[in-house]
């Protein structure tokens, strides 16, 4: 019993010494996320000592360990390992941040309330951050469409299921896009497109390359435009006003463009006219008058 007590006291002093040298803090940009939306967790490591601290791991064990639990305490199964580099140098009195997406690492496949903890291991000592709570929600579906991807020689047919999802927070309504492959049971991503006004329903169309184009109202006289590819990557964004006319999506032989409105971001490039491309040659400079009173010198 005395040996066990001495061991616990020793471990407590070791952990305490690391906490005195290294402060660990977790940060989330918000406390709720849609199902399959990226959950970027930032781990901040602050060096309280007067020397550089080296944090390193190995191929078998990372120096950073995460633990995610449901509200009832049940642990969420990890499906992948953290990969943020084996060696991190933290200069004296400096802070180093590392961002980690929890969705690919844990089986977060249901709505509910969760808690995440992190442990940093340095030379057999550990420091634990204060846990954070977050909630996973199910958005309401506004629109959906499944489309086949352009065929590739000697390849099987592939499809994408696009959906527009909405969720209302305390302050605003937010619009998301979901990109899935239902046949392969793959979710490529759930992306936040931005805040929108529900008085005007978003408009969505799919072009010849199976890219999704969305335009939605995000202010009293403002509209947002987003293009998303089949791998849930945002290709471009733009902003329009409706002072002259209302912007809308137009399809011409599978090519989607925005017609109407005034593009305010990014500024639309000026299209040169034929006269601007081929300007006339400048007139010859006027002949200088001779100062010699009897004609040419």
C-alpha cells in the first residue's frame, strides 16, 4: 500500500512538473456541427519554461492522444491515427498550434452531444487539456439531386448525390452542401456555404462536368454564388448585388453561368473591345518650326 501511494505521488509530481512547463489548450470555432461536417480542433501548446521544449513521438505512438466520448461516457471508436509530424519544437515562452480534423479520426456517425480530451506526452510525462463539448446535428434538406460523373474509358459508372442542407442557429440560418457517393457509401464532405435568408430559396444546378453551382441570398441586396466539384472542393466563390437586376443561374449546353445582377466580388474583369485590342496608331508629332529666319539652315 505504501509503495502504491508513493508511486501515485511520484506520478502526480511528474505530471505536475510537465504542466508547469507546458500548457495545453483546445479550441473549436463553434460548438455545433452538422453530421459529417469537418470538426477542426486546434491544439495550442504554450511553453512556460525558459528553454526550448521538444515534443516528439514515434511511428508506433504519437505524442498527441485524443479521446472522444458521448454524453453518457461511452468512448467513440477511433478509425485512424493522428498524423501531425513526429517532432515539434516549442521555443521558450512561445505557443505552437496544431489543427486536427476529428471526423476522419473517429466514428462520429450519429447526432448527439460529445466531449473531446487531449493528452500530450513528453519524455514519459503527460499534460492533459481541459475537455471541450460539442454537438452534432442533422440539417434539414432543401434540395437534392444525383448525377453521373463524366464517363472515363475502361472505368465503371460513378455517381454523386448532392444535397443542400440548412440549419438555424441562435442568430442566423446557415446553408450547407453535402457530397456523397451512395453506392460506395462514401461521404466526401459537408461544406458550409454561408449564411442565407430563408425568404428566398437557394437555386442549384449541375453542369456538364458534374459540378454543383449554387446561388442564394445572404443579405438584403446581396447574393452569394458557389461552385463545388464532385470531391467536395469549392472551386470558386462570388458575390452579387441586385441593384440593376436579380442574379440567376443560366445553363447553355451544360455550361452554368450567372446572369444578371452586379458582380461585386471578385471584381469582374473588363472585356476588351475590338477597338481596344487594335487601337489606331498615334498621330505623328507636329513638325518643329525653325528658329532661322531665312528658312532652312
